[in-house]
């Protein structure tokens, strides 16, 4: 909370140019406050959000963390001598969580203007010891359809946002895939699925590498490791404090993802024709791929040109008359 109070006045709103604090409302409660105040803080915040939504605004509500709120509920329930549920939490914990999250959504506000407002709720859950099987986490997952799993190991590696791509999920992918496929010639969903498959394969291969070393992998598996590394460092990694990298349109994201996957396909084909791995992995175009995220939106057409550059450089290292069954 102190960091927010210090940093937000210095951050500029990209839409208005005013300090971001002018569009921010903070509801603070600390552990030494009365338990009733700790319980009421979440309801105060969502009520304020509904007030701004009814004015026609789009509101983002960050609740950090609902675990502390649930602990206040447990303490209140204990003082009222109610029958406890799992781990001492009240039996109505799931109902209270559902009634909170169901207040999020988009609506047409009553009134002759026909204003449209929305509330997006992002609730942080901090289970003791990282145990995702505890009641607050499980009841939250039953209600929400999106889960972002924050990973301490990624944070230690300075990989931000530190969201674990293997444990996180969204149940909106079917609807979103249909929408984005219409925008991007039926290619978005297939690219997303292939990229996730490569990251999952990398996770499995990492176990082999830890046991016997990377030299035990086949050429195709080495290519999977290289592509997954590019996905992690060049696509998923983002610097929120960089002037350009702080934001990327869906058009730019699509072009970046397509370029990385195209390099994977072209690299596999080159390896099958006998191209040396070291030369393939150290092509100059790899550096250009790594710097795609620093291209301004007006210059993203340059990403399309990388495919031609990639093919030229790969063809230059493929032996003449390379056998497609090599390696």
C-alpha cells in the first residue's frame, strides 16, 4: 500500500496525462484494525465500484487479498459461535465469495442516456504455504473462470509478469478463440495451442536435462527448447516500465507469436536437411526476433519482413542437396 501511495502520483495516465492517482481510490485495512472493519473493506470497495459503474465508467477492482478477508469472516464467525466449516472457516464461505464476484460484469445503466459501465474484479488469494487445496482458493476457483498462478521462481529470475503459464488457465478461451480467429484469418487459436504445447514439452524436457544433460536431447528436442526459450523471453516477458514494451496491441502480439512459431517450423526443416545446430541457433535474425517487442505500433509491419529474412539466413546454412532424412 505504501508503494502504491508513493508511485501512483508519479505515474501518468496515458489517456489524460494526469497523475494516475486521480483515477484511483484506495480502501485500506490493516491487521490491527477491528475485525468488522477488515470484513467490511471488501464490501466498501465493490460498492464504490458499482457507484462509478453506474456513472458509465469501466472500473477495475483489485482485492488484495481475499484470504485476509476470509480470515476476518472466520474470526467473526467464531465470535458469533457459529458452526465452523472446513479449517474453521464459516460454512457459508463459498456463498460469500460467490456473492462478491457476481457483482462484477458489464451492464447498460438505468437512465435515459443509455450509458454502459463495467466492473472487472481481480482478487488475489494468498494461501498459507502456497497450498492451493485450502478452502479460500478452492471456493474462489469454483466461482471465477480465470486463474493466474503467480510463481516465486519466475519473480526470482526477474521474469515479469511472473505468471506461470502451465498452471494458469482461462475458461473463456473457446469464445475468445472464435473472436480472434475471425480477426486473424483462423490462425490465432492454432498458434496459441502450438505455443502452449511447446512450453509444456520444454517443462518435460527440463527434467531430462537436469538428470543427464542437454547433450542427451535429440536435434528436434533441442529445437523445442530453443523455441520455448524464445517464447518465454521474447513473447511472455514484458517490461511494464518500458515506454514501448508496456503495451502491445493484439495485432502486434499475433505477429510476434506467428514469427516465433514460423522460426520453429523453419528450424526443424533445416535440421532435418542437415543444418548445423550452432549456426541455426546463432543466426542474426534471432536477435531481431528478440527485439520485436521494442518496435512501436506504427512499425510492426517490419515483423512481417522477418519471415523472409529468416528463410534467407536459414537457407544459407543448409547444405546443398541436404537430405530431408538427415539427423
